[in-house]
C-alpha cells in the first residue's frame, strides 16, 4: 500500500476553504463556519472524505440561494497540487446539516434552488448549522498520484435567489 502525505496549506493534505457573497448582494446572503480541511495521509485505493457543517443564511422571501465553487487548479478545477503533480477531488453540497453526501458541484457552475433553514446570519439562534460541504478524494485518484504533500484552495460563492 502506498501512502500519500497530503499536507494542508501549512503542513498536512488539505484544502483552504474561502467563502464570499455574490457582489453587492452581501446583505441578502451569508455563508460562515468554514475552516481548512485537513486530510492527513491518504491510502491508495481508499476514498477520503471530509465534511463540514456550515451556516448558510438567505434574507430573501423564499430563503433561496445558489452556491458556486471554484478550485485552485487550472481553469478553476478541483485539484490539489504538489509542484506540477495534481490530485483531483470532488465537491458536494447539501442544503441540510450533518449530511454525508450531496449534489455534485461543477467548477464555476451555480447550484441553484437551495433554501436555508437559518433564522440568523451567523446561526447563533435557531439551527446551529444549515448546510454541509462534502469534499471527496477518490481512491482511484490517490492510487495514480505521485507521493508527497498536496495543497489547494476551494472558494465558495453564495448568491440570493
């Protein structure tokens, strides 16, 4: 079994996650509660999954929002990098908290039709979380990757609907 040492931005396999509201609409939507995702050492042929509960808030009449993801790879691909070597990952989104799977996101393509259960912008009252970010590095990608530390950035953009 070959292990990849996947290192977060400072030191272990990880992904820095950033969020921003869409343009001038920042008063209508908000996403918070994101942090870097560290994968640690990866085992060839075994899927590695990290999930994070987040707060998504929408002040629209329908509580609707859309979410768009972009990676730090070429053409905003979802890839981690180790020099010129890359390691692909998948991003999923679920509008409910504490989920293990969700809708697959495509780089720079909005997932529309989402609704928030949050009653406060920072989920400090009402539900503590109102969405789940799921990141998966497939075992097949790990099996074909060169060994060494990998890092990358995932940016999430939320807009009102």
